[in-house]
C-alpha cells in the first residue's frame, strides 16, 4: 500500500474512536495496519479514510466493549464527631473507604480517604457541609477508569442511543 494513503487510514481510525459502539469515546485500544490493496486510478486518501472507519465500526461491534466510569480519590476532612456520618455518606455514593484517622495538627478532626465514582461527586459538598455544620471539606483527583456497574451502563447506553 502506498505511504500517502496511511494518513487517511489514521484519520478514519481516530474519527471512529470519538463515538464507539456504546455511544461514548473509545479508550484503551490499539490498531495495526497490516495490509491494504489499492488501485492506481480509483484509490484516494478519502477512500482509505472511509474504509478505515467502516472496518473500525465492524471490528469494535464484534469486540466486547465495556462502559467505563471515572473513579476519583477523595480526602475528606471533618470534625471527628461527624466522621461516622461522613463514612455513611461516602458509602451511600458507591464510595470505597480506604481508611481514616486523626488529621495531623488538627485537634478534633479526622481525615477520610476514599475512592468514589466521579458522577457521585456532583453535590457531595452540599451534603458534607450539612453533616458538619458547614466546616467539612474535601479535595479530590482523578484516579482511574473502572468498568461501570451493569444497571448504570444499560441506562447510559440507552440514553446515548436515544440522543438524550
């Protein structure tokens, strides 16, 4: 296959990754171009781009796509009389508490480490402030992508398919 058509193949692959078979961007995938046939008169970069998109759509549908959700690491600081309430709050948001203990140099305060789906963070600050009389706070950062639970994945793929 002539080298001038390879950028067209790459563009087709990249465009197909923007919206995968589940309706969301595709990650953690590698593609290898092994061979391609061409015709000196009829071949063009656009034709190879379209062929790559079609091959990607067919190939991804045959794979086993999994919907992933972002998981964040959270460090919550709260007065120790509210720690049990904060633990319940995190567990109720599909959080996984990794541990907790006294906050260094803060008498009467605890620090709670947890991992929680990012979608569950939307109004966390409101509930945390309510449980701690306005003084609790947290910081968070992206940790990883993890397979979404089946019920949530079904709901989201249905919404994506309907355009909602």
